[in-house]
């Protein structure tokens, strides 16, 4: 006996089913497409972040040497730097020092951005001549070079070259002080053995200049004039024994000043600047000790009258 055949679905039902299947397939396609688009957008975002991170790494790698060595020059002129130091010394003398740039924030700033000192100061190692304090300056403000007798020989000149060339410091000061023991020893003492004797030997050249300029002075009476002559000798050495510094001075990028700090009053007697070798004299290497010719006054100029 034959089974009864199910009735065929109506044409309308077939169309309805087909439309449902089409809509279902479209929704699946849309969902898949949406996931694909989101995944692609995520990949694009990862690529963009990676590029940004790489750019930051490259920038940091380029910036680190500048922060470490402070290659950027300070935005200050020699005149402005000198005025700032004179103003700071005046505050110090009057007992109104502000002690700037001496906190944790300043330390962090100099670590992050590097050092940008406004001046090089070659001073005596005497503990009574605290350079940052007497100029009322703080961390990173002064490139300090201290040595007995504020002499300018190979090590001191090399240090000054670094500050002037690589840090762009526009001002260099040689600062002596009253009652300087090294100069006093050169004036009144006999032969001094050891390394101290080698250091004093150079100062004796300045003493000879002072003695020639002031023949009436002897022994301790000659010491003040010898202190000033010794400052000028160091100023002259900076340019006569360094082609780099001499070039910067001639180009107007560096100014060399000198002065004597009074241990009792705290004041500074300033005198002259930019003692240069004669144009015909070739600057010497910093590894050579200058040997003045007979009668050479080492380019000593008279002090400015104040």
C-alpha cells in the first residue's frame, strides 16, 4: 500500500524560508565582517603604538648625551652672566643671600636636562673661598675649577676647554684671594720640595712680574701685587696655551675676567679681561709649560679703577 505523499509547501512558504536563510547568512557575514574589521583596527593600533614607542626610544637615545654632557649652550651672554655673579656677591656681602637652586627639584632638573652653567670659575683651593656661596649660586650654576694658587696649567685649562667648547659657557673667571698661602710662599719662601714646589714654581713667574712693576716692595708687602699678577698670569695662560679658548675669545664666544676676593669683607676687586697673546705668537699646547722671554711681562694690564 502506497504511503500518502506530504503536500508540497506553498510557494509563499518557500519564499519566506529563503528570505530567512538569506537574512541569517547576512547577519553571520556582518558579524564575521565586524570581527574582521575590529581585528584589523586592533592590529593597526598596535602598529601605531609600536611606532610611537620606537620613536620615543630613538628620541631618548639622542637626548641622553645632551642631558649627560649639557651640550646646549645656556641662553645667557657673558655680560649677563657677570652681572648675575656680581649681584649674587653683593647679596652675599650684605648678608642677604638667597641660596638659589639648592633643592631636590633643582637636582632632578640637572639630571634630566643636563648642566648649563653660566660661568667657569677657576679659584683657589683655600677653604675660605667657597665659590658657589660667595656668588650666591646653586647646583649647576657655576663650572668650578679649584686648585691651590688658582693657577691655570694643563688640567685646569683642559677643564675650561670642556666647559667652553662643549657646554657653551660664555664667561670664564680667574679668582684669586687676599692672603693667598701659595702666593705668599712664592714671595717669601725658599725652595719648596715635592709637588707643592712644582706648583709654586709657576707662581714665582708672576711674583717676578710684580717685583718688576713694584721695585719698592719687598717680602709680605709684595704679596697683594703678586696675587693680582698671578691672576693675570692664569688669565693669559688660558688663551696663550689653548688654541680652542683663544679662538672662542677672538670670536666673541668667550670672555675671560679676573678678580681678587677679599677674605675679610667678602667683596671682589675686578680688573680687566681677555688677556690675549700677541697676534704673532702662536698659541701653545696645554701640555707645555710657558717659558717667558727675558723682560716678558706676560701681557699684564693695569687694573681697572673702581
